C-alpha cells in the first residue's frame, strides 16, 4: 500500500459514501450538499490523476456553479415537497437491483480485460498538461471546432433556459 | 442636270405630293390641289425635257439613257434597279405625262372646287349638291364640293407615281412595283366612294381580278430572274446566247419553250391589267369610281400599262410561236367580244369601258401577230382619244348632274344615254371634243389619229397573212364605229329626251381645257405615223413614229408595203359603221325601241354570274371548309381527343387503381393495421420517464447479455 | 461603358429581367409610374441593340460579341452568347417590338405591375433564344418564353367568350382564354418534348452543348448510336427538331393553337406573339435544323415545302373564311410564316447555291417584315376592339368616315401585309418566290394561290371594317367611335416608317442578312 | 501506484449510484442530481484513460472539458424545465409529470 493508494481509497470511500447519501437522503437540500461533497471527491481524484486543470474546473464549475444552481432549484420548488412523504418510488428496489446489476455487469466485464492492471507511466519531464490542453483546444488541427460547438451549445442552453424558465404571468410586461 | 438624273426625278413629285397631302395639307382643299397639280406639272415638265432630249439622240435604241443602283443583295451579286428611257419609253412617257397632267387639272373642276359644302354630303358618298340662296332670296341647288377632295389628289399623286415608275423602269421588278402601286390606287379610287356597296364590291373585284394576273406575272418574273440572273430588259434581250437558250422549244409545260412559258406568265399579268378576256370583268365595274376621272385613269392610262409591259417583253414573246398564237387569239377575241357587248350598253361610261377593252384587244392582237410598232402606235393614239372620250363623258355627266340638281329629280340616272339627247347645244365644247374623240375611236379616215393606228394594225394582219385575225378585227372595227356613233347620236344629237337634259350646262374651264388639249392630240398624233408609201399623203410628213419606236429593238422591224385591201376595208368599216349608227339611232328614243338591247349582250354574256358560280362560290365554300371542317373539325378534333383521353386515363387510374388498391387497400389498410397496433401497445406509454429508462436499461441489459454470450461464444 | 461593351449581349439579355425585379419594389397602385418605368426599361435594350447593330461587322464570319459565362459546369453547358447577322436581325426585332408593345399596353389597367413584369421577363426569354450559342441554353430560353405568355393570355386575355370543346368523350365548356392559353402551352410543350430529347442526346454524345462544336461534328457523325444506325437516329432527331419548330412557326397542320391564342391574347400579347414568338420557330429552323441536319433537310425538303405550301394556302383560305377580325389577322400569320418556311425548305434542298441564298434572304427578311406588319395589324385590331368591345366583322363596316386616320393606317398596314410593292412584304415575298421557284417549282406555283387569297382576305378585312355606308351604330352617343389617339399613333409610327423604309430601300438590312446567310450556309 | 482498475471500479460504483438515483428518486431535481453523478463517473474514466494512455494525446481531457460544458448546459436547461413545469403544474414529482403518455 503506497501513500497514493491509501489516499485514493480514502477519497473513493468518502466520495461513494457521499454519493450514496445524495441518492438516499430525504432532504433535498442535504442531498445537494452531499453532492458538493461528492464532487469535491471527484476533484481530488482528478488531482490524483495529474489532471490539475480538470480538478480546478471541477471545483469551479461543478461545485461553484452547478451545485449552487441545484440548491437554488430545490429552494424554488421546495414549498410543496417539504420533506414529507417518500422520496423514493414505490418500485425503488427494482432500481436498486438494476443499479447493482449494472455495477456487477461493468465490473464483470472489466475483470477479463488485460489492461486492468496497467500502471500509469511517469509524466514526461517538462510536460505541462495544462499547456498541452490549451493548445489542443484552440489548435485548428485538433479540437477547435468541437470547442466552438460547445460554446455554441452553451449559448443555446443559456437562451433556452432563460426562455423556458421565464414566467409569462409574472415577468412579461408586454402582456 | 443630266438626263439620267432627270429621269430618276420624274416619278418623285407625285409621290411627294401624296405624302404631303396625306400627312399635312389634307384639311386644306386649295393647298392640296395646288400641291397635286404642281407635282403633275413638275413631272410633266421633266418628262417633256427628257422626251425632247431623247428625240435629239441618234440611235436612241442602241444608246438609251440608263442609270442604275444596287438595290437587293442576292448572294455574291446585287440586284440592280434603275431607270432607262429608250424610244418606246420616251413615246409612252410623252402621252402619260400629258394625260396625267390633264387629269389633275380636270379633277379640280370635276370635284366642284369652289362650290359650297353639301347639305347632306358624307364622306364615302358622291356629293349630293348644296342649297344656296342668291341675292334675290331664291334658293338654288348647286353642285357641292367633294367631301374627300384632298384625298382624291393624294390618290391621284400615288397613281401618277406608279405610272411614271413603270414607264421609266429599266427592269421588270420596278415595273412590277409601279404596276402594283397602280393596282392599289385603282382599288382606292374605284372604292373612293366606299359608302356605296356597288363601289366597294367593284374595288375588290378590280383588285382581285388584276391580282390573279399579277400572281402569274410574279411567277413569270421569278422564273425569268432565276433563269437569267437579271431582270434588266437590255441585259436579257441583248444577250443573244441566253435568248437562244430560252427559245429552245418544247422544254416546259404544253410544249412551250422557256421563253414562251415566261412570256405567257407575264402575259397573264397583262390580261388582268389590260382587262382582256377572260379577266375583263373588272373594268366595266370600275366605272363606279368618281366619274369619270378615275375611270379615265383605268381606261386610258393604267390598262395601257399592261400593253406597255407586253410591248416591253416583245423580244421574249416573239421567241415562241405558240405563245404568240395565244396572245393573238386573246387579243382578237377580246376585241370582237367586248365590241359586241358595248353595242348593248346604255351607261355612257360603260360603253367606253367596253370599247377600251376592245381597243386593248386590238393592241394585243397586233402584238400577237408581231406588229409591235403598230401596237405601240395604237397605244399612244388610243390613250389620247380615249382619255378625251372619258373626260368628255365625265363632262356630259357633270352637265347632266347639273340638270338633275336643277329639277331635283334624283331618280334620273345622269349616266344613262337614253336620258340625254340634244346636248350639242347645251354643251358645245364638250360636243365637239367628244365628236373628235369618237371619230378617232371609230377610225374616221385620214383626219383622226385612230384611223392611222388602226389601219396599221389591219395592214399588218393582212400583210402577215393572219386572215382570221384580219377579218375579226375588221368586224370589231365596224362595231366600234357603230356603237360610237350610237353613243354620239343618243347623247348629243336630236332633241333632249328629259327635263334634266334640257337643263344641262357646259362645264367650267378646268374641265374643258383638258378636253381641247387632248382633242388636238387625238387628231394630230396620227400624222406622225403615216406610212411612207401611203397614196397622196405618204411622205408629206416623215413616218416618225415608226422610225423612232422601231429603233427600240436591235432588229429594226421591216416596213410593210402598202396594200389597198386593208385600206379599203378600214375605210368601209369606219365610214359604214358611223353612217349606220347615225341612221339607226337618230330615230330611236328609248331603250325599248333599241333593237340591240339583246339580253345576252346586255348581261355581258353572263360572265359575272359564271365566275360567281365557278370561282367565288367555291372559294368561299373552301374557306369555310378549311376553318370549320379542317381546322376546328379534324385537327382540333384530334387534339380534343387527346385532352379528354388523357383526362380519361387519369380518371381511370384514379378510380380503378389509386382509390381502391393504393388508397383503400394499401394506404388505408396499412394505416388501420398501424392504428390497431398502436392502440394495443398504447398502455406502454405511461409518460413516466423513469419507467422508460428502466425499460430501456432492462432491454439494454438483455440485448447486451445476449450479444455478449452469443458473440463471446463465437469469439 | 467599357464593361457594358464587353458584356453587351449579357446586358441586353438580362436588363429587362433586372428592370422587372426592380419593379417588384415599386408601389403597385401607381399605374402611370409602372407603365413608364417598364416602357423606359424596355427602351434600354433597344438602344443597346442599335448600338450593337452599329458595332456589328457583317463581313466577319461566325458569332460576334461572344461571351461565355459559367452556368452548368457538371453538364459542360455554359451561358454562351453570341450574335451573327441572323440573330442580330431578330434581336433588333425583339427589342424594337417590346417597347412598342409596352406602349400599346398603356391601356391595361388590371394588375399593371404583374403585367409589365411578365412582359419584361418575356423579352428576356425571347432574346435568350436568339443569342444562345449553347443548345441547352437555347432550350431553356425556348421554354422560359412560354410561361409569361401563358399568364398574359390566361390572365389578361379577352374576358368574354366561352369555348365549347367537343370530343368523342362528350362536350364541355371552358372560358375562351383559358382554353387558348392551355392550348398554346400544351401544344408548344408537346412539340418541344422531342426537341428536349434530341438535345439531350446530342449533349450526351458530345459531352457538351456548345452549338459550334456540335454543328461541326454532328453532321459528319457516322458511328452507330445505341445500337441503332446513325441515319435512323438522325432522321428521328431531325423530325423531333422540325416538329418543335413547326409548332411554333406554325406550319400546317400544327397551327390550330395560333388562331385561338392570338384571338384571346391581350393586344400587346398578340403583337409579341405574332411579331416575335413565331419567329422563334423559324429561327430554330435556320439556326439548328439546317446546320445540324443538312443531309436530312435536303432529303425532306419536299415534305417541309409541302407543309409550308399547305400553311400558305390553307392559312389564306381560312383567313378569308373568318368573321372575327382578330382571327382573320391571326390566320394571316399562318399564311405569311408559310413563306418563311417555304424559303427555308427551298434553301435546304440546295444549300450553297445562289437560289438558296436568295430564298434564305427572303425568309429572314420575311420574318422581320412579318414581325412589323403583324404587330401593327394586331395592334390596330386591338385599337378598335378596345373601343367597341367586339371583333365581329359583321358589327363593323362603314367606319372610315368616323376614323379616317385609323382607316388610313389600317389600309397602309394591310397593304404591307398583302405584299404591296414599295412596302416591305413585297421584297421578302419576292425573294422567297425567286429563290424557291427554280428549286421547288411546283410548291412555289401552288403557293401563288395562297398569295392570291392573301389579297382576298385583306380586302375583305378592309371592306368589312372601313368601307360601306356610314355605320350609324358607332357614329353617335355612347357607342361613338373615337379616333385613334396620339399614343396609338406613336405605337404605329415606328412600324410604319420601317415598313416603308424597308420597302423602298431594303439594302441596309438585307445586306447584313445576305452576308450572314452566305457565311452560315 | 494505483492500478487503472481501481479508478474504473470507483467510476462504475459512482455511476451505479447515480443510476439508482435517477431511477428511484421521485423528485425531478433529485433525478438531475443522479445524472450529475453519472456524468462525473464518466469524467473520471476519461481522465483515467488519459493518464494511463498516451499523456501527450489530450483527447481525454478535452472530452472531459466538453462533458463539463454539456453538463452545465444540461443542468441549466433541465432545472429551467423543472421550474417551468413546477410553475404550471405545481409539482416536481416525475411520476406526476406524465402529460406525454397516450
């Protein structure tokens, strides 16, 4: 057991536990907060994988924006739900079974794969992954087009979200 | 100015006058006739200059005045048009310019210039007279001015242009241009009083009848042009090799030589234009035109053009014996045929019209027997005396109309000779000039021009051994003298038969001056053609005409020796006819007493009716057939089969295939099956997103497992 | 200026379309503005074609002012334009008649904008045919011209009249203008089906549609095609071309669309229809049939001449039999265009001889002349129809005293149509007769019967309209016939001047035609 | 050193938990929470494969970035939809939002 392994196992356990709480806790606010914890765990995992940029983006975008958005959404819709009543469907055990089966299936499939025990090679000396990522994103030979498409997608989502969430009864002064 | 330039200019003034009057001066009567008469004077002056210059040239026949320009490009070469004056052209130009000038002058008076506008006159109808109040308060009816006065001068101008063009042309095409323009003018002038249905019909009849001839003539021109590559008279006739080729007998239809065929086609044009049998029917009807000016145009000038054209083409004509025979036959037959009809006519102008046809027949017959100088001579003299007669008859009618206006009895026909009588005293100038013209027409011996020219034709016929022609023409000449005397007697001699005739009046100077001028020529022009060896008179004056016009051809026609037989015959028929006419008709007072009112003659041998049945009826029937039956029946019928047939096929496909099979069975059937299936499967759609997802996961798992085990087993 | 000169044909061709598109943005109700705009716009191509005429060198063989623009690369078809003496004459005719027709249309008050736009589109369509040096372009413009004409007849045709269609399936009725426009469209399209197929075949065979290239190679082509002997293919293709053009000319027995279409079309539509559209067919004969199929044309010259003679004779007879003034004039077009084809047939039988050249000169000049006189005639019929709302000859008669100026113009134009020497029709008819007579003597002689009947129906027209006792019905009150007005005289004036000028001095135009014909054949 | 399999199994677990949340939770917002978990699991995989493959090839990371973008978009639109539905139907329970059924 190396230090890295121990760190990984701890992080993984915390992350999975938080994730479990996300899907099971009754209070949605709590669920959202557990999600923050999970996301944070994933960010640490990225760091472990030497993907520093991803780790930072994970924290900034997921925790800083998405999770907060969830909390807002929960608060906006919470009035009726309170915390009463079941938070799970009546057929939740089928879902659980399916989830377990999926996990089993995935693990089972992975088990026979030869690359399972591959170890990470050393990072090349002087290799700056952030620099390389930046190059890849804006290089015409690489991913500038998907990158731009993603930005268009975001813009479309922005417009769409505003349009969908817009309340014509309260906010539309034109009517 | 060179003579050639002058010749080019001759036809121009009348054409300019036409455009000036039509476009600008048509509202002003005085200005219009000034322009018209002025143009006629200019052309006349130019013609006289050309004529006298032509006289001064020796051997004009070999060295005529010619000038030409490129006109139509035809492949590598050009078709050239131009002018030429040779002896024949000069002679014709002489009489044409004088008569045209006289006509213009005469028209001023005839259309009552200076008289008030009519009370009820309308455009398109002859003037009916105007009521005027004199200083004493009496109301008179006086002749009224023609409502379309200016237009008449415009038409006359165009007509003169056509005639001059025809005369000065050096080629057949421009001759044809002038020919057709005159055809148009004759149409316009005959139909001048278009308000009268009879005039309207006569105009069309004239145009169509002459057009039959013209169409053949055009074919002839086309044929000649394509065979020789030119239409220039001199180039064709001067080319002996070509003429020889054309004369090769038996190469075309009916065993005619090419020359014969072309000449025949061209001659048919003349038959139409010069109103020869069987296309003579239009000329008498053409008298519907304004009396008598347009009639005079048709009779004295335009119809001469037909003869002129044949004389022009004489070298070609004479190449084929068969064509010559046809020409001689048609001429001779027309001469006697028209003369017999003329005997039975009562309308003063119609008598003259038939006499014109008959006289033209003389000329054509002369050409047919080869006496082309005689024909040309008769052409000129006839033009003078027939113009005189027509103008004279117009004067008579004008005088009679005066009488009609005076009495106010419009039922009296001012043109019927049986309504006249005794006009000698009322209209002395008209009488004397008419008498001169009539005697010239009859061939009154020695004194008149008609005698010399007619005598020459008879002499030629006799000398060349055409006995049948000689006898027929002599008979026709006798009839001519007879009906001319009948006309003079009925019109001028004896006592007035009606009140109107009593009140007839002499016509104004613009009408009588032309009469006097023309009567001078009707007498004097004969003297230029007295044969050299004529007893007593021969040699007193040189036989100028024969010398001059005979020089037109390369080969100078031989002078026929004097023979007493034709001279005697001519003397007998002329004097005999005149005498018999006077003796018989001085006692006849009405149409009923007239022995010669034979229905067959009176009805012109029923040619009009026959043509109506044989030609016009079928044409109208055919035209109906072509529209109603062929186009709208057969062709459109076939098309109308396709339209509805396509529609029918469409309907069949729709009703029998599309609707039952495709729509109901396949289309609706599939829809029903789909619908039923959908209805059955509908409960699956719970609308719950998580159930969908679970289902898809289960299916994914099952399919994935299947694939994994099956493929995995295979791998 | 330099740009215009270099692309002169393109500018002439598309200026009307451009103007029509600009018209889209003009206010619809401003009839006066729309009329003058369209008229002014149509003058531009005319002025440019006069310039073209002056710049054109008749002594140079082949096309001039050639210009090639990419169009359909995949098919190797390009917008290849060019004019020679033949097309130049026709371009002149088109650009001359369009402004005149537009000026004649000033009395149209119904949907002026659409009407004027259609007319301008029509001009482009017609000009395109005359300028095309590419078979596919030729065909495209050939069909383009139909569409505006269809709508002009269908929408602005004479509103009255029902047409009873009888067939073996029974009878039904439809409005006359509907019937006429449909007939016009279907007839022409049906005729050009074979043309399309034949054009496609040539295109496939040679890999491009360039007219010069195909002309140079096709007549000498001897290999079998698709397993069929080349002579069979050529014969079939020849007849496909001939039928397409024969419908348009129209030749007997493909002519029955013409009286209907002419009669129902609006006045200016008839003018253009008779003046230019009929020429497209004859132009097709000269531009495509004779150069592409010299051997077949020679072989079938007799058949063509037969149809032409039939058109001349039957057209004249049928015209004589009409009681409808406009229909009478319409049938006269059949008669006159017959002479064009007679000349072409004669030339086909002996290409290269002087007779053939003369016949062709006559045919082309006859096309131009008929354009002038037929346009004039239809306009004059329109003038009187506008005032009286009837075309029945029996309703007229005795109008001369009421409308002397109109009468004079009518007689003048009718005489031009009759072929009176001194006016233009004579020159061309004489040349055709002169050229055809030695080559096809029998047909030419028979066609003289048609020439005779031409006189008959023309005089009938004059007699029935103008002559006769004063017509009281049209003389007074609300029916009072008014004299032809200044605008209408202005429409007729250029036509009449040209008729007279060509009649007296034809060399200026005939020289261009003659040289073109010499070099073309 | 950590073998690749650890990351993969970790990601699989995270994914399965997310899947359970998506399938079992009633609240629409909670379903979206589950979706986020699943997306994170995928991202872990992408990052891991990048690290254990050719480091110079940035495809894995780029994909992860794009997944971030998609996730952000999805959340924004998804939550907007939820709020919109909540306004009109006054519920966020997924089972009750079944207007799309037959």
